[in-house]
C-alpha cells in the first residue's frame, strides 16, 4: 500500500512539474490560462485525495484499535 502511495505521489509531482514547464514555455496567453486552470484543478484534486487517504487510514486505525 505504501509503495502505491509513493508512486502516486511521484506521478502527481511529475505531472505538476510538467504543467508548470508547459506554462512557462512560449505558448499563447489563452493556452497558458487553460493550463494554469488545469494545474489548479489537479492540485485541488490531489489535495482532496490526500485528505481522503489520511482520513481513511485514521478511521481504519481507530477501527482496528491501533489508536
């Protein structure tokens, strides 16, 4: 499970770096705005997934009486 989370985190960071590199390149303003919006949406989605995973792990730990 931890390997999947590490790979997922690495993939998300890689996608975010790629989006930022594309935004910094010499595309038109409309494409930059669209990619910037996509980057914000992706960041919000990743943050939501992180909170969901942390909450699920805490609930599982409470259920198994680890906490």
